[in-house]
C-alpha cells in the first residue's frame, strides 16, 4: 500500500492547477459516491488530481488506478478498509472499468464503510452499467466532455473568457478580445487538434489520438460488451465505415451484408460507439412513439476524429455540422429537421453553413438562425459558428 501512496503523492506534486475544466465547479464534491465518466483523453484524471490539490486535502485522500499491479493480489474493498482504518476519508479510483466486479465492490464499500467517500473515474460506456450491483440509487454521475472552444482559448492563450447562455449567444453577446486575437484563426486549429487537452503535451497529436481510439475500440468496448476477437474487429471496421461517409445514414441491410454483423446486433454496436463518445447519433424529428424510431444521421463524435480517421481532407460542411452538434448536445437534445433546416434545438431552428450561406431556407420559420462559419461577428440572425463554443 505504501507504493500506492508514493505514486499518488508524485502525481499530486506534478499536477498543474492553472487551468481547470468546466465540470469541476459543477460537481457537488460532498456526495458520498461520485462517478466521473467520459471519453479517453478528455482530462478526467487531471480533474480529480487538481481537485485534491486545490482543496489541500492530500493527507486524507488517496488516488489509485484500478489497473495497478497491486490489484492483481488485493481486493479493492480491502484497500478501502485499510485506508479508512488509518484515517482515510476520500478514495479516488481511476480506470474503474478495468477492475472485474467493480460495481459490487463499490457497493460494499459504500454500505460497509459509511464514513468513507468514494469518487470513481471511468469510461463513459459505464453508464450502461451491465450486470453487477445497481449503484443508481447511491451514486451521483457526472460526464466530462472534450474541450469547448472557450476552454481551448483559455488554455492556449491564458485567458479567462466566461460562458454564455444559448439565448445570450443568439443575441451576439459573446465578448471576445478582438483587438488582440482573431477567433477564426484559433477556431480552425481547434477543429483539427483542440478537442482533447493532450494537444499541449505532444506535437504528435494525431498519433496520440490514434492510440486513444485503438484502446477504446480494441479494449474498452470489447471488454465491457464481452466481445470476442471477431466481434471486436467488426466494431473497428464499423467505425471506419462511418468515418469515411459521415454524416452516415445507417442502412442495416447493407451493413449486415458487408460487415457480417447481424441486424439484431447492429443497434448494440452503434450504442457502444456512442457511449464511448466515438460517434454521435442524431435522430429524426418525430412525435409520439415515432420519436424512438429512426436515427437520421451518424457523425463522428467531434471534428478531431474526422481529421484523424478520414482518408484525405474531411468535408467542411460535415465538420461544421459536427462541431455545432458537439457544442450544443452537452446541454440540449438535438433533432434533425431535414424538411426545413439542419437541426432543431430547444425550440430554435438552425441552418449550419459557411459565410455565403443564405437565410432563404429558413426565412419563413420562427426562431430560426444561421450558424455560419468564417464570420467573426453576429448580425441579425446570423451567428458565428465559433460562438456556440462558449456554452460551456
């Protein structure tokens, strides 16, 4: 156990608290059981280490990773009990999805060590929570997304730009330091290499992102879904097929024939990829029971994935729609509205395009706006696409 403490103290010493992700102040850190989930590479580990350092609670806390060699011969519950008996108050467990039977042990820690607070960190796919113990009545769950454009600017330029409501953005109220910086320059960089915080750590961003994708598709999802090698290979091929044709309109018959994935299994494959935050599914606008039926389009989760997975240069129109969805889906449900415009969000209709996009398609629609790329300022109902990156 001493080695765990030494590693933990080393990590705390090294973590920087100059920039902290948006989610930190939204978490109620007093809850007894907290789950922090998210895609690989979005900064979950850094977030919890920063919290420990910011609150200056190092001595009564312990951070461990569930894939540490320690757990090949020790149970998680036994560690928690020993830590608690020696005055420990807060146990942070990272990579929880790599620990077999994790939910049962978390439940036992929660029930049998009532004065110990547990914060566990894992893949976003865990919110499906197959089998094991039901933690839904005990845990409070938070999801960390990739960097917003606002966060990217703050991190890159050492600024302190605030968030805005959707209504504020639609009024063009976003205050930007135009005298010092041009937003479009940084927005183009962000679309290619700015969604994951590790862009600061290496010049080999695309290689690092490829490694993250490989780990998710070849280990995280197959382990969670109990896939065999053959099914794992099909999942990887499905992601590649989607990447080459986004926005992808699913045709289950064609996919079944070309990938060898049964029609009944395909919805599960899509669900796993979405929960792992590799793809985003936009459903068709409908009413009643039909709202549950049809997936209209499938995008990669964010434009950085498009640049990493697409052969050649990604379609700029798709990139624009993709980032618009990513900015807003963190706060609002989004539906496709192909008969009128691109999307409907929270009572508003949006058409997404470049600077030459006209309002002809939405001129007769109430509460309709153009989200336009390659413009710096808002005017009338034309809102710069980059401004939506200030929602979180």
